[in-house]
C-alpha cells in the first residue's frame, strides 16, 4: 500500500473513506474517539491544498434514509476538531452532494450523508455495488482509504471505489496495519491475549488462529461461561452458548497440547438479575447458584489476570470482562485495563467495546501502545483473513 504522502493532492478532489461510526444518544455523541482518530489524515490533506470529500457510515439503516442515523451531529463535531468549516451534504450522491462538492475550494472539507442510506453501499450484488461506486467516483479524482473499522467489509466505498480511482491508504490505516503486523509476524514474548465480550461465537476464528501464536490466553466476559460450562460447571442464568460447547472443549484440548496457558475466571460477581443496581455476591466459578448470572469477573480473578499480564512483552486485549456500562460491574474491565497501563509490554486495545471502556472509565489513552479503531477488522486480521478494503488498497 502507498500512503497519502505519495499522492499529488493539491487542488484535487480527494474522497476520504473514514470511520465515523460513533455512538449517539439522540444527537449527542457519547464517544468521539473515532472522529478524533480520523482528524490527522484529513488535516494533512487540507494542509496540502486538497478538496476533501469525507464519507462514512453510521449504524445500520439498511439502505434507507433513517434520520436517527444522520451524520449531521458528526459533521458538527468534525468541524470543531478540525477548527475548519465542514460543508454537510444532506444526501450521498444526489443534488446536495454534487453541489457541496462542486463548491469546495482548495483546503476545504465536505462530509457526505450516511453511506448506508444508499442500498448500493452494502449490496451483495456486485453489479449494484459497482454502479453505486461509479456514482461515488464521479465526486472525486483520488481515493484515500482511512476507515480501518470498515476494511473487513466488501462494501462499495471500501472495496469497489478504490478500484476506480488512483488510491492510497490514510495514515490511520497504515498505523493500524503496522501494529497488527507486530502482533502476527514476530511478537516479543511472552505474548498474552485477553479476550472478553458477550459471545464466544464472535471469537471462534481468532481463538483458533491465536492458539498457534500466543503463550497465554485469558478468557473473561460473557464468553467465559461457555468455557466454564464445557468443564462441567454450573453457570446459572449466565450468558451461555450451548451450541459452542464442543468447539470450546476442542480449544481447551488444543491449548493443552500446544502448551498454551488458557486462563479462566476463578470467581465472578453473580447477580440476581441483569441490571445496574442488581444485588450480587462474589462466588467461585465452581459454585455459581442456578438462579444467578455472572456479570463481571471477581476480585480473585482480577488479581489472577493481572499476575498473568505482569511479565508479558506483548498484549492484545479485545472485549470487556463484564458489563462495564454498569458501574457495579465495571471493576473487572478496569482491572485488566489498569494492568495494561502499568505494563512495560507493547499493549494493543482491539477497538470496539474495549476502546469505549477505556474512555468511559477515564483511563489515559496514552497509557496503551495502541488503541485500535476497528474491533471487527482487528479480529479478522488476527484470524488471518484477507480484508477486502486492505486488498483493494494494495492493488
């Protein structure tokens, strides 16, 4: 992949596929991390005299105009962060987009409305996607792929559009790929991976691939209960994927045969119900009551996980250890995050809920070596999959 420094952008319309998919409460952005991560590439293009056309998706409007998924609040925040006006197009490739783009002067920025308002963006039909990509291509002369959180999607703006225009990877994408290569090609050891989140099924591929690469694998969050159940333990009303138990048993056996230390919780906060103020008690994972559900790892597990991270030289973390959105059940996620902040290792936070948790818990972002902007993309890269958006940029 070439970078944007190799493109002659002055006076030219540059289409920047960014990842601005931020959480909203009404029109209030509750975490602007992805917008802030996109600013350096856009600023660099502005300073070099490009006419910058930014495009992104938000939520899942499924090909129809859905006002609650409008990028208008994102446009306002982007303008604040850039310290520049951002012209906002109220459609994607229609009259507003064409007019806004045509009015751009050198060094100015426009943001198109949500790409996913157009059915062609996510279409499984190559011809439909290609037709939409053609309309996007008519708005610009050059393409910059900088939305790392979307590069695992075979979407028009990610995969088809760079085939139609001279293209380069943005600085954010180049930085993400460099970090992921460090994790996959020759990581400093011990190499420890911490996985959490709700479902083990979301992590099947990455676990299977990592078992041949890591020294130690720590499992927390909702997915841990399927591992505990596979060992014959009662998990009560905790999150459980019964259909994954045989697969998980296979992981445990393979980890043992490869000498990979697979560490599971030894205690949990077992609550009477799923709720922010639910009463709970700390119980061993061998003694979870049938009428309780685990909502966080317990204090002994927090100490155990911290001890297993203490000697690490490389750490990748993806997925919270509990329901971190509820203060009472955020302690496990905080404990893991703080262990990484205090570590001398090369530490990577794998985007998504993990990155959101770091910011929600008020932890210093510069306490980690890298916080990814793409949870799903990071995991698929670590699985060894070809990511369509990266493949298109490499051509």
